[in-house]
């Protein structure tokens, strides 16, 4: 029994190490330079490595695509699905596919290539600094929060997560104003669902309060301080899930 437990632990540790390496390899190594925009983002891995993913993808027309996603499950399977989502997203963006078609194609790919227990929450947005606008789709992902003139509001949730159904009902491309001075915070549920010893979750209300309080911070310090705030809330408990934060400020 001791040998069996030891082998099982070694296999689990190996799987988590591989998943961590896969996730790290496919996260952005550099931040693109887009006139008028400041960008920053990071992932903090939890005890059970999952499939968190974010990306900044510049386009030739001066717009910027940002993607945040979270694969259900943990370990190597989640990391491999995350890698598939990343590769497919970058390919489709390079083909100048629109937001709705991109989301539909990803949904079909994930639905066909995974078991029906796997799904991906997905948010993709196209930011146009010249037109001062943002267009976005949301497939079951925690809605990013936009801060404008001190007011914080969510970018609404849309359809089901990717992979759950063959067709996405209610998929809608939405538009919002994005003015100089505004910024948007993108995140995964590892931020909202971080718990303290009393079992309380960090939640969207605390996140919105942090955003209002730190609205004038630089994008890099903003991300690092938010992770520190969430860690402090957890009072030293190891997080179960990965957590991702990305921010875009219109300067």
C-alpha cells in the first residue's frame, strides 16, 4: 500500500509539472506595443494546475485582440486543451475571422475533439483605439470589468461555454465605448472564487472595490497588487485553482 501510494503521488506530481510547463510555454512572453494602449497580464498557478489562458494579439489594422479562457478540469488534459484553444485562436485571428465566427469555430472544434464533460469559458474582444470602441463575445466567462470615470461595470455574459453544445445559442457580438482614461480588467474565476478560512469568496464586489481604489495605478503594479490582495484575503491558504488577471488601459 505504501509503494502504491508513493507511485501514485509521483505520477500526480509529474503530471502537474508537465501541465505547469505546458501552460507556461503558451502564455505571452512579451507585451505588444499598441499606440494609445497600456497592457499587462499574468497567471498564478494553483495547487491543481488548470487551463487558464490569456493572450494579446495585435492585428495589422492597428486593433488589438485580447482573449481570456479557462478550461474545465485540471492537470495535463486541461493544459493540452488550453494549448489547442490558443493555437486555433491565433490561426483564426491571422485569417481575419470575425468574433462570432471565431467563437463558433472554436466551439465546434472543442465539441468534436473532447469528451462532453470538458468545456471552456471564453471571452474575446477587439479593441479599436482610433474608433474608441470595443467589440466582444462572451461564452460563459466571468464578465470583465470596465472602469470609466470611476464607475465600474461588467461586460455582460453571453452564451454557453465552448464545447457543451454543438451550436452556440444566443451568441451575440456586443459593442461598448472605450474612451481615453478607461481601462478593462480581465480575469478568470480563480480570482473570484479564492476563499478565506471562513469560507467566504473574494467575489466580484471586492474586485470592483479594488479597481475603484487603484484606478490610477500603472498597469504592471495594478496586476501585482491585485494578486497580493487576493493572497492576503486567503490568509496564506494555498489556492486550489489557477488565477489570471490582464488589464488594458486607454491612455
